[in-house]
């Protein structure tokens, strides 16, 4: 079982996942401020500023207990989102997954490929047993991506948060190492 200290470069047909640097903060600020990203992500625990984002993304390479990778468009090199494995529990060999994709990364299969790449890395290189996630029930695009990659719905926490005057459900999903291994390489 490896820890999360090594920050890999993961290359797919459409995307390259790479370690973050402080210089990614401006692009991430633009992505985080996107109305659709705001609609489908929880509110941050502290107010975000460009300076805080520079500090945050500049420190990602130093985190031994989580893996934050920039999702870039392989054709252009443009930063379009992020994928993260965090809340690592070494005893249970598990962690939580989250992602966000900015407007220029949507509807092109980049998010699906990025999710497959980091999930595969988690199981095949880090020796994880379980990767879980939580997503809002109204985030249909993301739920479809997670199901395509092999995540299974384990439950729904009903009406956990009021979002824009509407109660939002939280869908809990996970994938296990043997489920990942059983998927054909084309399904993954």
C-alpha cells in the first residue's frame, strides 16, 4: 500500500492529469466561479480568494494523505478541472473522490476519462480497496459519469441541504477494487 505522496502524471486519450502548481490558481478561480460548478458543489468552509487559491494549489504537491490533480485537455494543455482522492483511511484502504469540471471541459468525455484515470490509479497503483463519493441528486451529468465508470449507488441522504431554495438529496456511491478489476478495459 503506497501513500499519496507521489503525485503522478496520468495520460489518457483526451486528458492529462498532472500535479497542481501555484500558477493554476487563476484558471481554477475562473472554474470555481462558474455558475454550474457553484450549483453542483458545496459551499466552501472559508471565503475563497485568488490569494487563498494560490496557497491551496501551491501546497497540493506537499500533501501525503491526498491526491489533487489538475485535469488538462491533452490537445491544448488547457486546465479544465480537477480530480481529487482525499479522506484517505490507510487501515480500511479507502478514500473519497471528488471532481469538478469547468465549462470548457464539459460534454466532451474529459470528465469521464479523468475519473477513470484517477480511479484506476487508486486501485492499481495505490492499492485501495474502496473509493466512495457523494454527489447532489440533481447533478445528473455527474451521476451518469460515475455509473459509467463503475460506481454503485449505496444510498441517498434525503434533503440534506437547501440549494437555491430547493432541498437537495445527496447520493452516496462507491466502487470496490474487485468491482474495478471485473470491469472490462473498455468499460473502465
